[in-house]
C-alpha cells in the first residue's frame, strides 16, 4: 500500500511540475541510450534534447525555484552557499553529460565528465568543512581518516609507479626530477580517485538521513561521480600514462643526442643523457606506439661513430590522444 501511495504521490507531483517530469524522463532516456545499443539512438536523443530545452524555456518559475533551492535555502554561511552554487552547476553539467555521451565526440564527453567530477568534489569538500564548523562529529571523523590515509596511499603509489617506470624504461626515475614528480602524482591521483567509490558510499550512509537542501544532491552527485570514476579510470590509465610521460619528458629531456661526431635527433624522440656512451630514449609516436629504447654509442675499427639500439617494451597510443 505504501508503494502504491508513493507512486501516486510521484505521479501527482509530475502532473503539477512538468519540468521535474521532463528532467526525470530526460535522465532515464539519456542513461538508457548511452550504451548505443538502440539503432539511431543519437538522433532520438538529439530530438528529445531539443524538446527538453524548449520546454525548459517555458518554465522560468520552476527554474527560479531550483536556483533558490540550491543557493539560498538552508544556506546561511559562505561555505554552504558556495557548495550550493557548485552542486547547482554540477546538475547542469550532468544533463550536458547525458547529451554529450550520446551525441558528441568522446573528447568532449571526457571533459564534461571531468568538470562534473571537479564541481561535485569541491561541493563535497565545502560541505564537509561546513558540517565540521557545525561540530558534526561524523564530518570531523571523516576528515581525520581521509587525511590519515592520504600519506599511506601516496607512499604505496609512489613506490609502485617508480618500479613500473624502471620496468618500461630501464631508468631510475629519481634521475629525472620533473618526470618523477609528474609520474608519481598522476599515479597517486588515479589510485585515489579509484578509491573514491567506497568512500562516497560511506559518506552517503553517514549523512543521507540528515542531509537537507543542496546537500542531498551533493551526496547523490558524489555517488554518481564515484561510479563514473570506477568505470572510466581503469580504461583511461594508458592514456594518463602516455600524456603524463610525453608532457614531462618533452619539458625535461634533450631533443638530440651525440655519439662522438654523430648527432641523433628526431622530432618524436627525447633523450636522457649528455655526452655519454649510453642514452635512454623516449619515442612518443612510432606506428601508433610509444615506449623507450637504449642507444649505446660505438666506434668502428676505422674510427667511424655509430650506435646500437636496444628495444624495450612498447605500448599502444590511445586513439583519443593520436
């Protein structure tokens, strides 16, 4: 009976608030069409999006209520108002994400998803600090736990990423300070974000019973973000590794190497070493692959300079970054 009453009250609410019903339908359709298993689903999503935008333009009163709900209702402090603004913006980004994942290129979708995750993260941080200001014990406990775990996570990811770099390049990463900084921080951030899903579940369980106003949407947004991260990050690790190494190495390593009188230079290669007999080489593009090599300088009996190439494991460049 309670279930029937809930459905009835929801139906009455949607009959009264047409924009709420439109948002609900838009979200359901966007999530359903996202796998693109329905033929011509992108065209259907484009048509539904146009209808949704037109309907939204006729509901200025309801849009004003949304604005007041997120930015003014139960927002007595600068922290809470700022958090409300960020979660309000994240709601628009979520709707844009549903449109992008069905219609636009993957590059745009990744950026929209990134902005959505950032706005939700900032809103969560501001909300926790606001709860802590209210002497909320749960918020204080969560902050202590998180800041206690972060050094441990960094230590583990730092050691593992240094070992991984040694395997793929045969070079101690500590010898290249800027590459070490970028590589280890990228590894820490990726692993930390992957762990955000269980943390968000704990956050939701701890505060869902007392969350009011914008905080409810902050919790829901945190759950959605954690699910996105859990799905996307494993598939993006190769791209993150390539982009991080390519950017850092281009900044720090040399663009040419010398073996005696012989000069080696390639626009797609960077060289670690200077006037030495052995160079570590990073190539950023070679037939759709990237990786490392070692150049060993030699001399022929007649005094002519040459070098020997020793190949190391190669990796595919993600299509997104080609």
